[in-house]
């Protein structure tokens, strides 16, 4: 009788903590659903502008970036979700390794960006230059540039004359565009009590000197304004960085604990 009770207790005992297992499952499942949402938004945005034939904007296309990020998230979280549910060591190892790789890549980018700030600024400048060049060719890029300029109260990358990079806003005398020497309306300073946006507020601004341009637009470049914003919002930047890092660290730690417990369970059974 005692022997049978002992065998029953042995069969019921498990090294795998159900709290860790199911927490990791729901944690992965939540981000798995979120990844599907990101992919769906990216695909919808890409399909909506299916006539877009500008290949040079492919790598900076917000829709493509959303799809790539969503697919990577889907793969990683799927491994974590099924691995935790089925106690599959191989999938859990893939989940842990992938998440660690993503986390270390983010850390490397942050560290390199801090120590090589000039090179980082140059790389971002190339990205923004492409966005300015194709401002009228890609609706998503146009919306992104308008949002950045409105939020940071800036115009162009270095200053407002950067908009001459764009075919329509180019300020050379031979340019036949009606928008020659202009800047987008998102560069303009809002007038007190203005309810309707004046989309023509930036017309001919590039022909003005810096002092005169300040009367109607934000003449400063987004590069300097972004640095100023980060310096004045260090607490917010730190909180966002922590919010991004903590779920990844939690996923890595929980998956490693679960792998260790499953391995102990297998050794115990054998």
C-alpha cells in the first residue's frame, strides 16, 4: 500500500513549474497576436498603394518595415508560445536564442550609435534624404515626414533648404514645378486661432533668408531638434528603453528556466 502511494506521488510530481510555463505561454501569445496585427497593418498599407513602382523607397517604406518587424516577431513568439505549451525544448531554445540575438543587436546599435554619433547622424541623414527625395512618390513617407516635422517643429534634415533635394520643391530656376522653392505645410508655424490648415504657407520660403523664414516656418533642421528633444526628455527616453528591454529579458529568463526544468523532468523519468 505504501509502495503504491509512493509511486502515485512520484507520477504526480513534476519539476516543471506550471506558473512559469503558462505565464510564458500567455506572454508569447500576447505578442504573437500583436505581431499578426502589425503584419496586417503593413500588408494593408502596401496593398493600398500597390501602384507604387518606386524601388528606391523599398527599404525605407514604413509598410515594408512593419511587415518585416511583424514577421520576425511572429516567428519568435510562435516558437515561445508552442514551446511553452508543448514543453518542447527545441522550440524554447530557438525562442530564447532569437530573443537574445534581437536584444544584443538592439544593445549593439544603441552603443555604437552613442560612441559613433557622427556616423549615426550621417546614416540617419541618408535615410531622411531619401524620404525627402521621394516625398511625393510614397504616401506613407509623406505622412511620416509630415508627422516628424510637426512633432519636432523642424524642417528638413539640416535646415529648410534641404527640400531642394525634392524634384517638386527644387529651387533651381529651370524647375517648372508650381511648388518650386517651397516647403511642405508641415514646416509651417501655426497661426493663433487657425482652424483650417493653409497648405500653401510654405510657398517660396526657400528664397528667403533664415531670419525671414522664421516668420512663417520652423527653419531649424530635424537633426538638431531631435537631439534637443532627447536631451530634454531623458526620463521618457529611459522609460521607453526600459519598457522595450524588460519584456525581452523576461522572455529570455523564463524560457531558460523552463528549459532547465524540462531537462530535469526528462532525466528524472529516465
